[in-house]
């Protein structure tokens, strides 16, 4: 699960501290792709993730629909003959800093999988089920109208969702839904609770290879970290958690720059 890309470290330094950990340079992204290829991995579409196939397969999912999806990630994946799954905030298409319809159609025509990341990127835990349904039903309609092709996969914005969201997504016409919970996918995985592994700027290539190999210790540490974070949110409350997290990131990263954070826990 990626989010955003920039050309170099100087550009990354200009990103707001809260969003900066989720921004990779193009060189860093290339290192990750090289590591996955060296480990014998093969990229596939999310729609094909549960079908039988030889070797180690992975889905490269990218959330939000930032302009760098088209300028950085798309050409790098195309050059390798790989697909990626781009989850788009439908209400932001064409807004400053985001992909437009021309770019999205070019990506879809170029073999990329386009999915929904909701209409407005809200905090799902704050919404009633009818509002969640509106977010994903309307985003599906907007994306399908703009692309001229079906949109059947979706992903969770902002990390937390109600337990019954799967039924809502199925009713909206989606076939698969990705969460932010870490794990590996197989044919037994709930199609409306597909795990993903967050990749940040500091994620090492060794870690990427260990995940692809399904190393038990690596996966256990990921799950443990996720559960501890979830427990912290329950104990102190989501809003206080976000304030504490923001303060820690801000103090560790220096002054806030102009670009605002768009995502995450």
C-alpha cells in the first residue's frame, strides 16, 4: 500500500511532516520494485489476487489518486510490464495535486487497475452506514462515468472502518475491498476484508522481500504493531490519538511545509 511519490529528496523535504513518511522518491520506489523482482515476484491486479497461479505474486496498490500516480508510478510500472491498482478519491479527480480524467483514462488503457478510495476521503468511523454507502456508491458512479469502464474494487480511507462495511460494499456492486490491516491474501481471504501492508519512505528492500516470502516473524511483527495501535486508539480515543500522532511526527520532522497531509491513521 503506497500513497505518493516525488522526484527527489529535496522535493520530499517540502512535503508536510504528517504526510512525509508516506512519500517515496522515484529512486526509492525503483529500489522496491527491483527487490520484488529479484525475489521472484510478479505483480498482479487485485481482481486476480485470489486466483491460482505459480510463484510469488503481489498487488501494488496506491491510494488517493495523487498526480504522481501518473507522472511517477505509472511509467515505472509500464516499463516493467507490471500492473498496479490505483485507488482514486473520485471527488478529487482533476483537483490541484491529483490526477485528471485524461491521465486516469491513459492509465486504465495502459493496463492499470482503477478502484475507488471513496468520494470525499472521510473518516469512516464517523459516518453512519447510509453515509458510507453514499460515499462508495457515488464514487463508483463518478469513476465509471469518467472512465467508461466498470470499477469493481475499493479501498478503505483513513485506516478504520465499521465491521459491517463489507455488506455495504457488496450492495454497491464492488467485488473486493481492501483494508489497512496487515496480512497476506489467499483463496480463503474474505473478499471484503483484504489485508494490505503499508509501505513508507523508510521501508527497506529487505523487508519487502521478507513479506513476499511470507516470513512468519515479519508478518507477526506487523500484526502485533497493528493490534497495539488499534488498542491505543480504543484506550485514548481516535481524536486524541490523531493529535498525539501529529505532535510526535511534527516534532520529529521539523517545520510544517505548504503541502497538507491527505491520508492515514
